C-alpha cells in the first residue's frame, strides 16, 4: 500500500527490479570483509583485557615474539601518543579505544595484537603475550557511575553543559537541556498526570558479519586497507589519526558489508592491521570472533529514563518532563543528545523540560545503532502516552492525532518542521484492516510512534557514459541495504535509459570524491542527490553535443526518453548511444562529477501497530500481527524500503523481548554469543505488514526522506503497550522477557 | 603441525585439500579450497551463515572438523546454480528482494534447499522452523519466507 500525494509518472523510480549486486550475493561470489586472501598474507589476532577496569603495569611480548611463525607483535606504544601531541580529545578517545595505552576501561579492550603465518600460530602467540594489570574498581551502569564517590574512568572529566562548571571530576561527560513554556502551569492545566521510570539494557547491533580488515603496507609509508565498514573515507580518516599519518597515504577499499546498523561507522581493527603489516612486511588479515564483537564493539546505551506527562480530558498534552541518563561506555559520546531532541518530537507540547546526561562506565564504548538514542526515549514517552490515553478513555491513534507535529510546528528541539508526514502514518494505521482485526484470548494490541531527523551530510558521485550509451554510476557510499539499486533507478529516470543499462558501483577512496558514512538514513537522500546532479550535468552536456551536431542553439534541444530532440522536430532524434558513439567528435568522453553537502533533510516518522499473545503460565510473549507505517518521502526502491521497515521493526522486537547485555559482578560479559544473546529468528515472528507513506521531502529532487532508522524507534513501546492491553501490566524495564513478565503477573496477583 | 590429506566431492568435483586436525570444515573450505561463499558469523553453530550440505544434510560447517568429511559429498552455495542457471531459490531470492546485506544469504539458500528437498510443499510455519537456525539481522525474515514459498511453488510446477 502506498499513499502518494501526486503521481509523477516515473518510469523507473518506484519499481522493483533485481538489485545490481544481487547475483554475486546469491552465488557466493560477493567479497565481504573476511573473504579477501592475498599472497603471503598473515593472520592476526588481538589480545584483549579480561578486566573491566585496570591499569596496565607492563606488557611482555618476548615469549610471543619468539614463537614459530610469529612475524609481528604490537602494543599501544607502537602508536603515537596523541595526548602528548596535543590532539583533539575526541581523536585521543578514538585512538585509546583502538588500543589501550595506560588503562583498560572495559573487558575486551585491546592491549596488543600479533600476526603470524597461520591462524593457530596467531592464536597461540596472542595467549603468550603477558600483561600485568593493577585491577581498579569499576562501574557498570549509570546508577553506579553517577553515585557519590564512584570510581572515575577519566580523572580529568568535568561535566560539560553545566554552568558554572563543576569543580570536581565525575563520570558524567555532559548534560543536555531543552525547555519551553512553564512546566508548573502545564501540569496545572492537566486533568490526568502519569509519571513512570524506565530502564533499558545495552543491546548490540547484531550484524551477522564480524568486523574484518586486511592491510597491505608498503615500505614508503603507504598502505592499502580492505575492510567492511559503513564508510571507508571515515575509516581512512580515523586510521590516519591513530597511525599518525596523512589520510592520503592510506587507500581504503570498501568490501561488501555484512550488516552494520551504525556499528560499523567506527574503527577497531584497521590501524592495528596496518601497523602489523608494516612491522611484518606482509599483508595481514584481522577478523573478530563473535565474542569479540559482543565484548568490544557496539552496543548502544543502557539507560534510565523518567517521564512525567499530563493531558487534559480532550487529549491535549499540557506538559512533559523527561529525565534521562545514557551509558556511553568507556568514552564520552552516548546518543543522549539525539535522545533529548527526539524524545517528544512527534508532538506539539507547549510546556516541557527534557534533561539528559552522558555517563561513562566500564563497558565497551557505545556505537551508533539505528536512530541512535531515540528508541529508548520513545519506549518511555510512548508508554506513558498510552497510559494517559487509557486514563481519559481515548483511542491511542486519536490522542496522537490530537497532538501530532505538522508543517509549521515548532519542533521540541528547535526548528519549525517543513512538510512532514506524521499524521499520514497515523491515518495509515487507523485505515488498515489490522487496526480492527479480532483479538483472541490473552492477546492485546499496542500503538506507538517514532521520529528520526534523517541526515544529509557530504556525498560525491561520478557518472560515466560508456561507448555504447550505457552508464556507470560511481559513488563512495558503502551499500548496506540495496542503495546501489536506488542510485541506478534515479540515474535511469534522469538519463532516460533502462535501469538494466546502468551499473552502480561503490569505489575506493582514491577513485571517487569524498563521501560521509552510510548512516543517518542519508545515502538515498544525499548520495542520491549527487547522482541526480551528475546525471543532470551529463544531460546538459548531451544537449550541447546534439546542438553542435545539428548546428543549432542548445535551447533548441530537449532531452526526452533518453534522446536529444529538436524542439520543432526538424532533426532526427539522437539517442544516448548515438551520442556516445560520436563522443570523440563532440568533445571527448562523456562524464560528470557532482559533490554536495546536504541541501535539506526530510524528517522521518513511523507509527506501528503490534498484536501480541502473552502466555500467563510461562510469561512468553509472541508477536502475532505487526503493521508498520512509515513516511519514506518517496520510495525509490519499494522492495528495499519495505526491507528497512521490516528489519527495523524486528530488531526492535528483539530489543523489546529478548536482547540484553548481561555482566557479572566483575564486569565480564556473560552472554557474548548468539546462543545466549538471542536475536529474533524466523520462527519467532509473523509477516511484518508495511504501509509505505509518501509525503515528498521538498528538499530532494525525488522527495526522498531516508528510511533506514526510524523504524526501530516505536517497536519497544508498541510491544509494551500491546502487553499492557493483553494482561493489564505496564512493563517499564527492557527486555520484557518471560521472567520479567511472570514477576509482573505475580506482583499483580498479590 | 602435520596436516591431513582430505578427499571429498565438493560441488560435484572430487577435491583434495590439506587441513590440520583441529581446523573447521568452514576454514578449510574458505582458506584451502578457496570457496568463501560460506561465512563465519559466530563460529559456534548459532547463526547458520556457514551452512553447507554434507551428504544431503544441512550442517553448520564451523562445527565440523575438516578431516571428518573424508569421502563425503559437500554442497556449498557456489554449487547451487547448475551450469550457470540459477537454482529457483536463488532466482526467487533475487526477485523477491530476500536479501539486504547478503552475508546470511548463502546459509539461508542451503537451509531452504535442504527443506525443499525433503518437503516440496511446506507451510509458512514449517519454513519458519526450518530456517530458525539461520540468523538474518537485516530483513526481519518476511521476504525470505516469501521467497522460499515462491521457489517451492515454482519447483512444484505451479
């Protein structure tokens, strides 16, 4: 189902052809991060801290270096000391997270790495590296980290965003605050006020492909890195920083990426592989085991969030007060900033205070995860809104419609919204047959909504016309979920040639202009706009060439359906293949580059409807029906828009019901495997019904908003609200696992 | 360390390779035979990305020692297409957009083939349980299940 404000009559945009990279991926030919083998390549292995917080007293590598097959052993001292060099604090954190220098800050923190001729030799050598630690007291949660007298991770950390600045250091890296109106007056106008406290656990992005990097260093300082990442230009920049070299000395080739969801926007292995390769004089491959992925990469924050909201009896939200603390892991930078901006952004609320804290603790440094920060805040806010709707006897869609942000609403985080499609997603849910489907015993229905900004940022694209009139579209945005198809579809529309005549590829850092990471739902929006710009330059060039051929003014030439036509029909049309064949006589090869910085993002909204069945004997919750409505702006590639919507929902269902990091009292992760950290499997789920809403983004040539992220914002509250509807229990702690449901049911009976 | 000489039929061809006794079939296929279609997602048999068929039985190749397959017949994703013609499952995965990143796809194709070999007309529930040992983090499984349903229909001639 698609709601379209206008039908622009596109020929290619909005169709469902086979993706350009599909064949390689169903035949096993696609080269992912760990698939590359080079002649003489060594296998590397990383040595990791077994302690959550400790001072490194000494590292003895002599035994490891003496072992058969071992070609290189490196530690933190093999990298420049950025702190001593006066580098920017954020760069120092990146470097120290890649390999520890004085202290380890979480279990799994890298302390050394080895390279040897076989995997087995590398693993044995990693075990032979002797590290002496002085164990320090640790803090694992925001509660522990913010407690009076808590052990400090960073002795110089003074909370930012507080005036006057605190005199004493703490584990609170920063405070954020958004305020409007008069909170007291707002709550005074409310007929019903609900206040609740929520907690969520760290969860991992859970991509199936572990991090992998191959590096081949030359003796002159240059090096070539192949890695699985969401942005090889970013990997180049970070690696250059950690290695202390100019970015131009590194060439990074993007392997096919086996999932990322935000977690592959940061470096882990790349600079280690380069240094090992330099020391050994041979190419080195580093691949993480799954337990390393869990212990040392991702996850997203665990949180504690308090929400107080008031409504009048007509359903108008009069006031909202939100307090939130987000775990950053070992270094500052939790997504609490985005959480604060998104928490109540769906609604037009006259009086509010949103206050948040970025808190470091002895867990892996959090990485972006799909709409970073927004899902936990939405779990809290959308749960409270559901309670308020029940208390005043209002339909859950109607209460959201009564407060929905629309064009012109002053967003809670500042700017006025341009045209947005939140209301349309609410209406799409209400109009769908799922909304009135019958519910069985122990079943319940929940609604929740979510907002995400979407990002623009910088992109470059090059379009080449081949000698037979086919085209190659080159970008530097790793394709994580079908974006090459979107690029090819937009290019086909612009050039007027068949989709099948276009090959869309992702080039390395030396072959195409700079591209920011594949993240923020930005690629189809921003890289897509660069492709459109480049295609339009090509079309201008083709018109000029036709005009030259016909000896007429260029304004006499139109580009229609892949061919140049004279406006009065006085010349036989020249097709793209005609012009390509004659390019040598009309100015040389036909090619264009376009680079841009974002010209305006389009905010994304999603509303979701979940039906669950709760087994009162076991506490097991089963999702029996699910519908997601999301404003895509324009679905360039509907198959992969649905894929993003469905994938986001299912990750959210896992977050809601199963997934959590479990640490023991020493700060050691107890469930670093897919057996014990259980992500949803096919038999857990129903089909995920999709309603693509299309309210075009006025700032994009095709109306694209971006679709990758907002789908994960509503599910936890949608599931929680459905559980509440089924068994009349408000779950406030994630995950809503069978044990927690049973506890809540027992409490209810008592 | 001495390595064992192994002979097996891999994707229809008699294949010889060497592996240490403790080397997994997955690593032997990838490093020694050069077939990197099977992926390591976990190394503990939990994700199914390394699924191959050994003597017609779907198996996580990360949990099999390479010397165990002496004399066996192995099918990997690279052997699924027949003389350049895609298997209906491969075609239906492409047409149904049943992959996003594609890392889990080889394992799903093998597991789905194993299902359809035994049960040409599975219900949605049977498909979901047959694929429950294969993790996909991108798709939410919806389009994968539909692609298997479509392939089953085509293979039954419907």
